[in-house]
């Protein structure tokens, strides 16, 4: 090689060496519809030994909120770094990556890693929306990029209402979550010349509540209690427009307490199943050569009602839907093992990873890098927001949740005395100033809703 050529190549060689040695890997773990019952121990009986252990070594964001309280837009927000009120991707049927011009142009999180020289790997439920032709392949290097689907579904005998609403045990080998976790473990055991971004998305604990028998066996129906946040008169003080969001599939019957307990048991079993799949992936990482140089991100795409406010699933702007499990483990942080109470958002993950991995970010994002909190969990912070349609917004600061609907009606909850948001105090004189300040965080502009079904 001549001198001239060497001068041209030297920076490339130098950059490659730095990339391989210095840039941390990322293990990006997503669960679907996991709520605070197990992760934040509001129902301590839920068994999740692997995540309990992981939490001891990570920074746990106890006041984490999603951008939108349902699967597709929440994931669009995380992978784009843009809030739903920026893109108009508010609802599940909106086909965000094809219908939004902004999202078509936005570089996704895995695309950014790939452009920065990372090997990218993706398995399971990730976007939960179709990308434009060939774009998924531009996100991930592995083939096939296996998703899997929600199955196995219960047979007719085990359905309570439809195939998504039933309980039945199946063998491990049938579950996409098991196959995808296995493939992720294989990936972590391989040699990688470049740093990697490795994403695994589980399909549980989302319905249907099917899982291997041993996870149902962890629980006894006689020990299952109704959720701690349930109050039968809870709907008395909420605006009428809020009730339009409740139980869109008409499946949940709060009058039938025995069926309710069966569903709770099944949800807890599927939560434990998800815990096991996540746990064995983290164990594989910790045993691998990458354990010392890998950032682990764990989050759920939305929270989940289990009967609170007479509602099952997500789809609302209350704490049960908007709050999500979220934790980040840095390879070496004195804050690992601590809990952060500052209100953060899953939209913040994109700019956080940009900064932590020293990437060159091309697309503009909405969120804030959480690096200051990862360095010091008590750093001063600001409120965060969740939206669910034009004019439907929830603002969370450390003490309050404020909600405003498109007709101007409002709710305010004081978490210092009301962690389950039972008592709507928006009309109390003493909170006038608080309301004025929280209203300032309502977006100035809501992007027009993308067309498509809402649920
Ligand atoms: Ca979900
Ligand atoms: Ca209430």
C-alpha cells in the first residue's frame, strides 16, 4: 500500500478499532403489556425472580411513562424518538411507518446503530407495525427476522370470550417467546467483531394468557386478591369522555369476581413466563464475554389495568396504562441498584442510547437523554407526557398526574396520598396553582391523527 493510500485508510482503521473496543453493546429487551403489579411490587405475590435480581444491578425508573398507552404507537415513539403528538401515530391501527411522512423520513433507532457501524439483531415483537418494503431488513442484520405472533391461542374449550381471551397451557417449544429468547442467547454466545445492538421483544404477558403449565402452578386461585388499586366507586368522579376509553372489546366483567381472579392468576403466570425468558437472556449475557461492556435496557411498551376503574388492558391515560416498567443497567455506574423517582418517558431511550454509545445521530428526536439521571438519580428533572389522540393528554410530575381530554375536562391526582388515582381533586382550590403549572406542559400542537382503526 502506497503512502497516499495509507493516509486515506488510517482514519478508517483507527475508527474501526475504537468502535470495536470502546463503544458499548446494547441489549434492548421489550415486554408487552407488563404493568407495575410485579415489576414495582404493588402485588408482591407475583413471582419474577429474574427481574428482581436484574433490578438490583440496574437503575430502576419508578416513574417511567410511555409515549402512548398502546402497543403500535408506543413502539413507533421509542424507535423514532418522536412523541405521538409530533407524528399523529396515536392508535394501534394507524400504520405509522407507511402513513406518516415524518416517520418515513425518520432514522429508526436500529438504523442509527447500523449506520454507526454496529451489528444489529432483532427478534420477536418489536415494531408491531409493517415498515415499508425492505426497511425492516435495513434495521437488522440477522436473517430471518422472526417475529412469531401472539399464539398459541386457547382452543374453544379454554376460551372465555374469543381467542384472545382464554387460558390454556402449552409446551414451551410452541411459544415464539421461547424460540426468540433461545435465538437471542445464541447471538450473545457468538463472536462479534463489531459492537452490537441486540433487540428482543416478547409477546407476553399480553393476551392470550397461554403459557407453559409450570407458570400457572406458581399461583393458587384461593390466594389471588383483587388489585390493590380497585375501588368499585372509582368511576363516579371522572369525566364522561374518559369512560369512552374503557373496555373497548367488551370482554371484562367486574361483576364476576371468580372469573376476574382466574384472569389475574393467568396474567401473573404470563408475567412470570416473561420474567423467565428475559432472565435467561440476561444470564446468558452475564456469562458471555460481553458482560463488562453491554448496556441493558428493559422496558414494557405500556402499562395494564387488571380491573382497576372497571377496565382491563391499557388504552387509558391513568397511571395503570401510562406507567411502564423501565430499567437501565450500565456496565459500570455507581447508581446501579438505585431507584429513580423522576418522571421519564420511553421516548427518552433513543437520545439516551445515542449519548451513551457516542453515536452520530442524524434524525432530530423529541425526548431527553437520561444520562444525567443515570449518573445521579436525583438530578433535577421535569414532567413528562403521554398522549392518546388529539387533545387527550396526561402530564406526570413527581407528585401529580394531570389529565386533559379533548373536550377540556380534567382530572388531577395527588400521588403523595393517592397512588392508585382514586380521588380526582382537580376542582380543589388548593391545587389551582399546581394545575396552572401542569397545563403549561400540554403540547402547543397535536399532529393530526393518522387514519386507521383505533384499537
Ligand atoms: Ca403492549
Ligand atoms: Ca375515582
